[in-house]
C-alpha cells in the first residue's frame, strides 16, 4: 500500500504561488536552509526588501497581458519574435532585453498582447515552440505578478541548468515534486514558507494557470454602479416595450372595431340593396300597367276622334249630294 502511494507521489507535482528563495532551491519545497550561496544572497535581498519589481522604468504595460519568453536565440530580432507571437493574438508591445554595453540579446524578452485572453492562448500554445532553431520557454510575468519575486541576477529566479548547480524549482519548467519525507510544518511556518498542498497535487502534464486579475473594491463599486445602470436601463426599456405593446394592442382593437363597424354598415347596405331589388319588380310592374292604361286611353281617344271626323265627312258629303240632286230636279220642271 505504501509503495503505491509513493509511486503516485513521485508522479505528482505542485507549483509555487508565491516566491521564497529557500523553498525555490528545494526539489520538493520542504528545505528550511539555503543549500548554496546564491540562495542565501537571494534570501537576504528578500528580507531586506532590496528588490523593487516595479522600480524598472523600462517595464511598462499591463502585467496580466504580458508574457516572459526565455531561451531565445541571440540572432532573434524584434521582427522575428513579433511575427512568431502574432499567431496567437495582436501584439501590443515587445521588448528583447539586451546588454547595456554591447546591445546583444540576453536571450529573453517580454511580449504584451492586446487582451488577457490572447496572452493565455500564447501561454498555452507557444511553450516549447521553436524560433530560429531554438526551443523557447513561455511563462507569465512573474516579476510583477508573483509575490516575493527575486530575479536570477540576485540569486533567485526559476529553472536553470544542471551544469551550473543552481537549479530553482516551483516554476512551469521545473515544478516541485510531491515530498516523500515528512514535512516540517512548524519550521516552514516560522520561515514563512507555504507548505506543500497535500491532497491537491497536480499531474506533470497539467498546465498551471497564470494568476487572474484581482478585482479591487473600486472595480466592484464601478461594477455595481454599472449593474445598477444596466438594471435601470433594462427597466426603462421594458417599460417602453410595455407601453409600445399596449399602444399596439389599442391600435389593433380600434382596427377590429372599425372593421366590425364597416362590416355592419356593409351588411346593412347589402340588406337595403336586396330590399330595393325585391321592390323594384313591383314598381316596374306598376309602371308598366300605368303605361299600358295610358296607351289604351290614348288609343281610344284617337279612335274616337277618327270616328267623329269620318262622321262629319260623311254627313257633309250626304248634304252636298242632296243639294246637287235638288238642282237637277228644278231644271226639269
């Protein structure tokens, strides 16, 4: 049982959230004494607070959007590094650290991206990529984001080569291994060294996440104000929507009422038309009968006038004939 637990611990690692020089010199993060002079020098600088991570005037930009690039080739230029890093996002600023006298590259640089999302994308994908035949190491900006940070020139830093004998653990390239020996919790607490996170170890293949941006009280107040504004805006928008909906419903009801009244008027007109049509044949019949009566009367009158004229003509003719016959008779006597 103990062997299986030891095997699991041998494949488990953990990473440092804050920097302590004595702990960084230990492979499992449980040392309580510095094992070389460089670690001792870094510890003295940490106790005396001789290093100010924000005192470098060349360091500018947003640390949460900035990456640290190490193991660069001395032939790599700003244009080459810019082209390589542009694959992961928009590069806002870039600085290759050079020797103050010769101007030669010192093999590391700082790259600032437009957004934190682009920085995290490059942090995950650009690690161990090759630029100018050199495999680079990518890490977040520990100088400004890691509490207690001490640089390599003062005996601190992370990583290192075995040949130098000054390896530093707890970083992305060389994490702490899960301790196999008992952990001296009391001694670590006296020195201010955070103990190993028992039960919360990570796998060697898991990628440690960079620190997230902390929201201050002012940011929270601004957020609350923005949330209040957004709520008020939403309420006003909802109120306007309700008003417009009620107006639309009123217009629709008025339209329905108008259409219903129009339908009623049209129905009344149709009934009147039907009644008129039903009355028209009777009126037509009446008019036709009156016309027939008038025509018959006029015909009777004309026939009577003709008959009276014929009577007068006949009587006149008879009277004339009688006169003519009476003259002949008197000549014969």
